[in-house]
């Protein structure tokens, strides 16, 4: 009888040790998966911000292409944005709303809308886009803000990736 009780006690203690070990391992795997998802989210945010910044820089560099006798009123601080580029910016920001800083994008569109030069629809169609008075400054500052956000995200991602995982770590 004593051997039976000692054997059952050993089995119960072993079961408790195994269940504690399994629960610790499961918790560690969950934390590892959570960290992976967070890093993946940072990567997607950085990619979205880079793509948006790339498009803004393309718009800024298209200045020399569209200067001709129809658009002779454009000064150095004005910016020409074609209809296709503006639609791309709006659709890109709508599709990647989860990964982009919403306030920054909304403020950009608000600021740029106030700078639009009012032309007749025929002139806009003939030009293929709109001119924005002082829009170059807004686009450049938007690009700089995107770059600072990208750098901040990279720093956060680097600190998160170098942070160690522990078995006894609180959430």
C-alpha cells in the first residue's frame, strides 16, 4: 500500500511538473509569435511610408516635364500634381490607412487643397492636372515628416528586435 501511494504521488508530482513546463513553453511561444507580428507590422508600416515618400518625391521631380507655354505661371515654390498622381496619393492613403499616420495624411490633404489654383475644367484637362501655389513647400515638409517617422519606426523596431524574451515575463 505504501508503494502504491508513493508511486501515485510521484505520478502526480510528475504531472504537475510537466503541466507547468508545457504552460511555460506555450506562454513563451505566444510571446514569440506576438513579437513576430509586431515586427511584421513595423515592417509593413515602414514599407508603406517609404512608398508614399517615393511617390511624393516623384511628384516633386516632375516639375521640368510639365513646364511649357500653357503653364507659364508656375513659380519656384508652386507644384504641379497630375490627376493620376493625386488619385494615386488618395487611393494609396485610403488603402494603407492602417499603416499610415492618419493625422499627418489628413493634414497634408487639407493643406494642399487650400493651395489649389482655380482653373476651368478645360484648362485642367489640357494640363492633365492641377497647380498648387506653394505646394512644393508642403510636399517637401510632408516628405521630411515621413522620413522622420520612418527613422522613428526603424529605431522602435530595432529596440523591439533586440529585446530578449523570457519564460517568466509579464505581459
